[in-house]
C-alpha cells in the first residue's frame, strides 16, 4: 500500500526539527523526461528519517520502495533545504528536506501503489525550448515579471529587478541558459507568481502556467533538473536512462529532452564517436522509419574513463 509524505512524530516545540527525505527519480521515455510522483502528481516520493533507519540513503530507499514499488538504482545526494516557511512546517516544527537524485528507466507501477510517472515539463513548461521559446514566456511570464519589477520602490531597485529577470529568463535578447532552472523558479516565487508563494497569503491560484506541488517539492524538482542538465555535459550519467541497446537518434533525443533544447546532430554524433562512448552491437533497429538504424550500447569502461575527462554537448543556441 502506498504511503503519502508525512512528518515524523516529534513533539511540537519551537526547537523541534524534523528531517524529510525526498527523491527526484528521473526517467526518459520516447523523448519525454519523466519523474516519479505520488499524491496525484502533487508530490515527490518522500518520508521522514526515523531513528530505526540505519542511514539517510537506507531510509530514502525504504520510503521510495514503500510508496512506489520501484527499487532505487543510481542515486546521489542533491541538496539540503532548511528554509523556514518553505517546507510546509506546521505546529512549530522546523522541517529540513534532504533531497536525492535518482536515474532509472520507466516501468509500470504495480497495483496498490499511488505513484505514477509525470512529465517534468508539466511543472516547468517554460523550460522546454526544443521547439523554440515557449509561448508562455513572452505572453505571460515576461509581462508579469516586468510589472513586478516596476512595482519596486525605487528606480534603482526596478532596474536591478528587471536585470535579474532578463538574465535569468533570457529576455531582452539575452541567451537562454538551460541550467538556471532553480534560479527561474526562485524568481517566480519571489515575485509571487506561483501558487507555492501564495500559500502564505491564503491564495493558491496559478498566475503562470505549471503544475504546483506540495510543500517545497517543486523547488526540489527544479534543483534536480538543474543538476542533471549540468551533469550530462561532463559525466556519462545518461547511460543510466537508456535501454541496453539504442540508436544514436534515440540517444540524441534523450539528451535533448533533458537539456530542453536541441543539439547539433552531426557534432553530437562526431563527439560520441571521437570519445568512444558507445560501440555497435552488430544488430539493426527493426522499428525505425525508412533506412534501418544501427543499434549501439554503451562501453561500460566509459564510466571510469570519463569520470574525470568529461565532455561538452554541442547544444544548439539557435
């Protein structure tokens, strides 16, 4: 039976602190980045750290498996959030959220579990630039941010606010930086343009598109997306998200899905070949349209070889 996020039963006290373990579990399916969610898609798998747990990671794995039926594979600690008022603290308890990033492949959620896979761009529609800048940026977000900047108390503060907005969201002909996911979310929070910021004032109506989440879970998700977008450029972590055999186009589409923007096809393939990241299996993909495509697999030695060397993906800036 699935279990929803909950707080530990520490006594209500102004000095009481609870620790919640939160998992950002990522998969990529047919070019769509997905995350494991619970509570109707409004929360990430999570649960309190209890004295019976041997370690933080042991506790996290236990909670994820109990709520989703999905055993954790690759996982790394993401960040610890301890801001008061951002984690849904109640009854005087100060909640600390310790988050983890896990990479896996999508599989069917078993019966009896409330978990399901959700597209991460449902929560951050302004982050998907594979088909160009999303319309919500120019149509909704930019005007709202401009109004927020103009509402500042002095001309100096107005300029400072707008400069932050322009740099963070790639406005006024500035480049879009796909890694500033958390900064964009935090700016929308500061400007009170998302429901999570409005909860403290008794309103949760969405002002900009994007599905909200409970407590501070969308902030944690933004941190996970930013970490993964940066990491795929210098570590071969995308291996964890791919099937055992794949075409180079499938690999390219998965990288583009995570980055939220296109890569230069020929440069991408040249990079993969030069760094010997993959090897041919000798088989051909049977389900491709047109000319059959070669199937590849990752060279497992790459995990060790590229741990330091790194790589730089040829992301498109157009």
